[in-house]
């Protein structure tokens, strides 16, 4: 039913004029639409879950399931979880992919310092395990802090809020190709090492041969003087107690 704005008369939906006062009902509908332009625009994002989805971007459903473990009682707390990309993908590249720049720096420098101090190349594996066990929790805190900052800024307009969430969150796709380049370089180095094989033992430097010359007792460093053999012989007998 169409309501006449002049006399409040109810009219059929297909009526163009009011049956009571003759006012054009099409003009009334156009005036009502012009008086309420807010209803024609989409509402801003007020839903908290929608903010998180917008911020996370790819794989938002999987991460939201993991995040529920960290806020079961409304308060953030650590819970054991596992992030395969942070473990298998070079750890600092995964943090960089998710725009966690401080964590990316720590996981880029940390393994190198550990290897330098300990001399053990397997220390990098320890850092990867730590990244896999704490990656989801660290990302949860990153999302929580960034979304909180956007809400404090008062950006309630939908366009501005979506733009802010997109700039602060989401992913950086170019990091995937950086990771591919790292893996290709690693595989090429490994193949080259396998082809060369272990070092040949024949190429190892040989120990210098001992001198075959027998040094006469009593003259280890200097040559014996001719005619002095008897003197050295008597001296040796005195020293050995044979005289």
C-alpha cells in the first residue's frame, strides 16, 4: 500500500495518484527517497568479526578458528597451536608475508646470531620450531593491536575503515616469490654439493717422511769429527756405566 504524504490515505501499490486528494504518489515516493539518503548507502562495518576478516585477508576462516583458543574467556591467553607455514616456509618470510615487520627482523637475525655463537647450523631448525609453535599466537596479538588502533582512530566510515584495514592487514604476495627464490638457491647448492661429493683422501696433504739417516750416538746435531770415534765411544761407555 502507498501512503499519501498529504492526507495519509492508504492507496493500492499500483496507484499513481491518491484516491482521496489526487496528489501524485510517485512524487511523494521520490521526495521520501531524497529525504533519507543514508538508507541507500551500505552500512559501515560495525561487526567485530567482519573487521577481523577484513584485516586477516586470505585464510581468515582458519585463523579465526585458531584465535578462539586464545580468547576463550574474553581475556587473551596463550594456548598451544601449530602454524605449518611459519615452520615450513622460511620463518622470517612468513612474518614478512603477514606484515609483522618486527617479528620478521627478529627471526631473520636470530638464527644467524645463534649459528655464529654456537657454531651449530641446526640452531636454525630450533627457530623454525619456535615459529611454528608461537606463530598463531603472535599473529593474534598483531591483529588485536592493529584493529584496536584503527577503532581508536574513529574511522567509522565504511570506505575509510576498509582502506585502513587493507593497508595495515592482509598479505604481501611478492614475499612468496622471494621464498621460492630462496628454496631454488638452496636446492642448487645442495645438488652441487652432492655432485662434488666428499673431499678425496688422496688429496689430503701427506705427513713429511722421517729422515732415514741414523744419527750416531753422541752427535745428534753436528757431524762427527774424523778420528774422534774412539772419544765418543769412551764417552758413551762412561755415560752408560759400561766402563
